[in-house]
């Protein structure tokens, strides 16, 4: 008889804006053992952990005494952990629920840079220009979702999407090409991201991502209704994504409550102003001029080819 080799478990852990690797976990480890390791690593009590794994992310509901193998958690996946109220203390839920969002918002605001022009009354939304390169989607999402905000996450988020494509149930029919090919191509810095990447990154960060189309003023809300506690905003002009920040009572953040209708309304107003100034690309039928070099262009293909060849991203219709 040949003894079966037991391989240790290894996970990528994402919690509270941090990410790390949990490795060398015994094949016989239980869900309780995993939760204890997570508490040690990120400080979230075992009783307060909500763990999601796989793609699309599924809640780990197995008992603490159940082995990881029996629970269905596969080695190598990303574990997304959020802090929730312990079910054993229902009387404290109302008080705790009121306090937690306030603390989270304060932490986010302290980490975000001042935008200038802020007002202590009402909400002031501001469009933040993302670098004109082929990674604007990834840069914008990283800036909005990471803490503190930074323009330097594009490469990492390409890797995240490349991994999720392979680990997910996406089919060749849906992607338009084999998943392994799609995964390789999205790692290419010259390739653009789109709706598929926004959907994956929304679930990766466990935040709603709302992209408002400048031409139609329609908000596309990724992961709407999934119970996520935060929402970030992007503005899309047909070929480029920028991110939106908001200042309220002197505090600035990229992250809002999904129920914050004032924020959504004001982002749509930002898009409306851009549309008024014809700062969008109608990919169906349009003629436009590159504001950077004056070249006349027609159609989506010419605009995209010009942008990729020159790095220019500022276009106006005429």
C-alpha cells in the first residue's frame, strides 16, 4: 500500500483592508482552528468572523468542529473575512450596529487625502482624475476601495482578476475566449478592463461598485443587493474611468453607504456636467477630436486604437 500524502492548506486572507497568506495549515485542521489563526492574524474575534470563500464567494457555515476538508474549503482560495455581530449577543445588536458604521466611516475619512473645496454643510462630490493609461479601471477601483487611497494598485488587481477568472465558473461562451487565455491577457498592461472585471473586483472587495455612464447618465451598480455595507463611485466616459470622492462635514472618503442617495445623485450630476461639455465617447456613432493632439477620429475602434497607440485619453465630440 502507498500512503496518501497529506498536503498542508494554504489560503490568501483578505480582511479589514489587509491581505496576507496563511500557510502550513494541517490537513486535519478544523474550521475552529482556521478561525483561531484568522483572529491571531487580523484581530477579529472568532465569534465575530464571517468567512466567505470561492467564487462567487459563499459563506462558510460549517461547525467549528468540522474539518476544513469536510467543510468544502479548498486550499489556495481567497478567504474574505468581515467582522459581524456575535449571534450569541442579540441584545447588543442595536447599540453595536449604530456605532460600527460611524467608526468605520471615521477611519476611512482619516485615511483619505483632503480634496480641497470641501464644505462643512452638505455633501461635496469631486471627480478625481485617474492616470491616462490602459489600467484606468484597475487604478480607479484600487484608489476607491483601498485604505488609504492610492493610485498604485492596478498591477495587483489585474492579478486578482486573472486568478478569479480561473477559480470561477466563467465559461468560454461568456468570456468570448477560453478562461486561461482571458486570464493571461488581463495581465497585459495594455489590455483594458470592463464590466467583467468590475463584477469580480466588487465581490473581491465586498463593496458595491457603481459606474455612472456619462453619455446615458445611467448608474451600473455591481453587486447591488448582496448586502455589502459600502459603495464606491466611478465615472465612465466610454473609454476611461475616473473615481469620485466626497466631502461631508470636513471629512473626505471614497466609500459611502449603498443607501446614501445624495451621493448617487451628486455623482450623476458630475456625469451630467461632463455630458453637457461633450466629454464622452458615443461608441455606437460619433466623430470626435483628440484634445491632446487635435487628431480627428471616427468610431469606437479608431478612438481605442488612437488611445492605445498614443496614450491620449482626452476626447471631445463634434
